[in-house]
C-alpha cells in the first residue's frame, strides 16, 4: 500500500517528457538572460559602496548541532570564529568549501541557511554564488539560479513567482513562472539574501512564505526547489527548524587579514607592514578588522589618507562618509576643496551641506522605522530630492519588475545609517536628544546608534547638577545620567550572559572617554562589574579595561568578573590596553611599543580579577603575570580552566608574579596542566602576601608535591591539591614531613579523595610535631560529591 507521502509525490510528479522538454526550453532562454545579467561587473547595484580594492575571500564553516561550552574553546578554528557579539554561534563547527554546502543534506529538504555577522560578506557571497553559476563553475546541477534581495521594498508585495523574477518584461516573468510551477521548482536554486532585512509584517499569502515554509501551504507549489537563505544569526532562530543545514561566513584570521592587505596593496610588502603597524597601534581598528567590510574600509582609508587611519570606531565610518563626500565634490562637481567635519554641518562646504543634513535625516527615519531601504515615496515624504543618491552613500539598486518597468530603490548600509542617525540626534537640543533615546530604548539598533552618539558628542549634553542627586529629588528623566541609569537598572535584572546592553554601555563610555560617567555607572553597579557568561570580543575587553581603570578612585576597590567570556590571549591584551588608560597611571609608553607588562604595571584599580574558563593560553599568562607583577591593588586572581600548561620551560611568569607582587592574596590555577611546580615553589618561597593557593585537578604527581613542598615556607593559610589522582600516599608523606616545621599559618589542606584512607595516619604524627614546634594543627579535608551534596571529611 502506498504511503501518504508516496501518494503526494505521485500527484506532484513532473510533467511527461515531451512537456518537460518544452518547459526546459522556456527555462533555457531565461537561463541565458540570467547568465548575462550575473556576468556584468555589478549587476545588482548602480552605485558601489564602499569601494572594494580586491576580490573577496570567503571562509565558511559547517555548523554542527553539538553545543560548545561557552568560554572553554580549545579548538583553534572555532575560537577564531568568536567575535564576542550577539551574532556569535556557540556550536561546534568544521571548515567547509563553498562547493560542498549541500553535501550533508542527504534525503532532507534542500534548504541551506548561511549566517554571518553584519559586514562578514553574506550579500557578496550570495551574488558570488550566482556569478559562479553563470560562469559554469559552481552548482551546475541547477538549471537556473535566482538571486532575490529580501531588503527590496517590493518583496513585501510579491504574491506570485513572477513577482520575484528579474526579467526584461512582464511577459518573460509570466512565462518563466509557468515553467517553474509546472516543474514544482525542480532544477531551480533560489538565493534569498537578507532574511534579517525582510519586512517584519510580511503578509501570510506572500510567495516568500510559500517558498520558505511549504508545510504551511496547501499548495506546496515549489517543494522541489533548492534554497539558500542568508541572515545574521540574531535574526534567524525561526528558520532553524526548517533548514537542512547551517553554514557560517567567518571573518579574517590575522594571517588571512595580512593576505587580504597584500592583495589590496598589490604585493607592496613595505606598505602592508606599515598598514599592519598602524593597525596594531590602534586597538579599536585592530579589533574590528576581522570583518571583511571593515578591513575594506580601513585599507581604503590607508590608501586615500596618506597612510593614516582613524582612531575610533565612529572615526572609521566618519572617514568613509567624508571620503564619499570628497569624491562627490571632485568627480561630480569638479571641485577640490576641504570637506570639513560631518558631525558639524556648519563646517561643510555649501555645495554638500544640505545633502549631508538630508542624508542624516533619512538615516534617522530608517532607524525609527527599522528599515535600511528607501523608495521614492520615502524621499518624497521627507521632502528629500532623489538626486541625493548622487552623493554616493546610498546604493541605488534595481528592484524586481513592477508593472512592466524597472524600479530602483536606495539602500543605506546599516553602520553608515546608524552613524548618520547619531549625527542627526546630536544636532537636536539636549532635551530632544534624551527624549529620542528614551523612545528608541527598545529599538534593536539602539545600542549601535547610542555608541556612535557617544563617540560624536562624548556624552557632553546638558547635565544639571540635579541629575547627580537621588531619584526622589530629581524625578524627571532629562539627562544622560537618567538614560544611563535606565540601562543599568534594566540589565541588572537579567541573568548571566544576558546583558548585551550593559556591555554596549561600557563601550559607549570608552568612546566618550568620560570618567565622570564611568564613576556614576560604577556606583550604580556597587563597584562590581559582573559579565560572567557574556562573550566578549577584543573591543569589549578594551572598553571593560578602561572602565575598570577609571574607577580606581574608589576606596573600596573594584571587582571585575569575566568568567566564561571567551576572552583568550587577544582579549587579555586588549583588556590590558584599556587598563592603561587609567587617569592615575604613571605610564608614558609609545603606542608602537605597547606590551601588556608595560601598560598595567602602574595601574591600581582592580581588587579581584576573575578570568575562569577563558582560553588565555601560555602567551596570555606570561604577559598578564608580567603586567600584574607590580600591581598594588589586585588581591584575587582566578585563572581556573584557562588552557595553561605550567612547566619548567614556561612557568617563570608565575615566579615573577609571586616574587614581585605585593598585594595578591588568593591565586587559583585549578583545572590547568601543571607538569612542574619548581617555578611556583620558588615564587611561594619569596612571596609574603599569598594566603590561598588552589591547584585542584592540575594533574599533579608525587614529583610535583615534592617540588611544591620546597616553597611552602611562607604564610599561606589554605592549599587545595584535591582532584589530582596521580598523587600517592608517598607523595602525601613527603608533604607531611615538610610541613612539620614550615608554613606557620597553614590550617586548611584539601587533599585528593582517593587518599582518604591514609590521610589521618599520615598527618597524625605531622600535626603532633607541628604542635611541639608551636605551629597550628592542619585540618585535612577530603571533598567529594554524592547526589549533588558536598561532603567534607576532616
């Protein structure tokens, strides 16, 4: 008996062979049209932005279903895919070639989701797929490949297949639709670009719904089609149950970035090294170049501005806007005059002043409506002339066929839009500015706009003294302080890993470089910045370090918790750079010689630094210990599970820290690999402040215990060595003999559970001897877990 699925397949089988030949002939003429269209240099945009200097490099990863432990990232390939933003995908990944994106689908529906952060090159990849198909180099199993930009305003009105097809006329669209529908979409590859840019109020009868969700439609007209859809990860959750596989577009690694710059600069190795040096001087630029779009912007700034680079995040995009205006003046108006400062329209030449103000107005309108594309009607409503697209920032893109004529719409890149909107807001009165941000608070793009605004204005709007008073004395929300208070209050109510707006606020404070606001926020946080489980990229680390350093005036110290934040070695470096901006620091170090040790050594702001579950590695450990060696405030350092290997060859950093640091009281090295304790012991022997040392589950052996014993002559009070199953009774006897005359303050010793039967015997005589020598008794604790309860045997 035939199954329901078999019956369905029989009723939707393809037409007889003669009819199929006819249909394929109709598709053949359309295929010829598409191939010629895709082979054009820029078939989807009349204007090019930003100017691209080289061919695009695509790096892809197949996303697996297995989750990865946040922060514990041992796989280098995966670690380099983490940016620290909301669009991070914390699932296992494997490298993937573009030609193999359909390889793991099997018998499932051919529906591939390609995800990537803004600026990673998703749209460029979508066009590249169609261009390579047209050249006969990729996916030749498909008769036609149709690229649909979902940001197109007319997509919302598309009801039939013909409404989606790029054609020379309506007749071609209708004929092609008939052929596609008759074949139930077989042999058709749909490339739908920009799910995150699709109108949120899409009608239920939209053809896009029938394409993406065939199960919700009784017709199932295109169930044999193959689809690729692109989206930023933060907007694609509803697609996950529908797709057969997920692919991520990754950013550049440092090596790939150098390759990219080499190609951009036509193999000029000296220019490449100069550019890389300029980037390393500037942590903001260095932290943003992993995205191909940002790398493209930076290299163009380098080429056009006499090898100089912007110094801030907003500066990167301001340089793009000013470069576009300069090009417009020179190429369109034949004038070579200074552009001025776009954040102050009065300083702009009269020839571009009005257009710039109008562009900022248009951008703000897009933020309010959460849209990136604009039609002629939008421009008319805002009384903005269509000629504004001549300036070059707006991409004029051909839309799909509508009533037999070609229609164009304007696309303003999201980051440029957010910058221009911030400029528009900054030109309002102080009261209006705060009112606008209060209104935009729930807007998904609030954070980005506010960060640009912070960089432009330095958050120096009207700040009456009343804004510093308690809320019951100043009930009217009228200043930046009120807005900041609202952000902090909202984020504090969330759980671990769910505070992106708080991290965005910290980034804003770095952009603004406003110590007064930093202290204000620190007071709201009770001098405890807890970002546990919040994935952080290098720029976040830079901002957090700056924030912590500025709060050094607090007499109570400052607690910084960064556990499970996926920081890594690069993050440590940027954290240190942020700390170096402390206004009380005595450093005066040239930026081209920046090293962490030189930056932090005189910074005194943090009392607790919690970095557990971050893959710092030995390089990060070395620079961090060197940096903290002369620190005067740090009391607790947690390096649990940080991918460290402490041996004879690379343990010197810990010795330096213990030898020179005069404040550290608690050091946790648990769940790292310790193959030798010689350097740790040498450091303990000279250290005068350490009270607690934890070496839980560090693969210690009897040899490690013997080495460690030689250093236990200081005032340490608590020692953790439990979880080390290679330690034997002999090792414990060695430790006990040493402790009969040393470690006058040691009272708590946490020992491995498997030695529970011999501990009492081993330390009974040792404690008697300690008592005769005037030393306190040692409490040996065996810690183990039964049914979720911790049991302590003393």
